[in-house]
C-alpha cells in the first residue's frame, strides 16, 4: 500500500451529540471538551496509520470559527497530512450539524503532532 493510500485508509470520523453537560454558561460546547475530542480523533487517526504506539507532542493553531450549541451534532474528521521520520501530523476538522435540518459547517480546525514511541517511550521510526 502506498503512503497516500495509507493516509486515506487511516481517515477517522467520529460523531458526537452535544449535550448540556458538555456546554458552558452560554450553552455552547466547552473549548476544552472540543480539544479533548479532537485529540482523541487525532490519536486514533495516527494509530490507524502507523499501527504503533503514538503520543501527542503538540497541538497547533486550533481555530474556533463558530460556537457549537447544545442540541447539535458534531462530526470530527481526522486526516494524516504529513509523515516524518519519527513523527506525523494529523489535521482534525470539526463540523457542526443541526439535528433537524441538513445544514453543516466547519466550526473548528486544528493540527496535532504525534511521535511513535517504543515500550521505553523513546522515539522510533514511523512505519510508512
């Protein structure tokens, strides 16, 4: 399988419902909850690509474009965008979907860098 095919095959999609227990006093999704969900989607994407132990080493430029209100769905889409020697980068897009109509818009986007590690938590080459 080529690296491009592996990148496509590792794409990860997770859908979540935004309930009141995940929202702030404005009834919109907590930023920290969104980041947690994004890191989870990115981790799954990185692991599916490499099939190795991966650890998050960096989150980069998280853009919150639209608030996400309670009572909506979000779809998190993780994609490997770059593969280095011991690291790889995953881009996560978060799409806001209203429950009762067909509207969909990108609400958040950000990058995450992961490093492949061995049992001693030392960096090892990413399997390409």
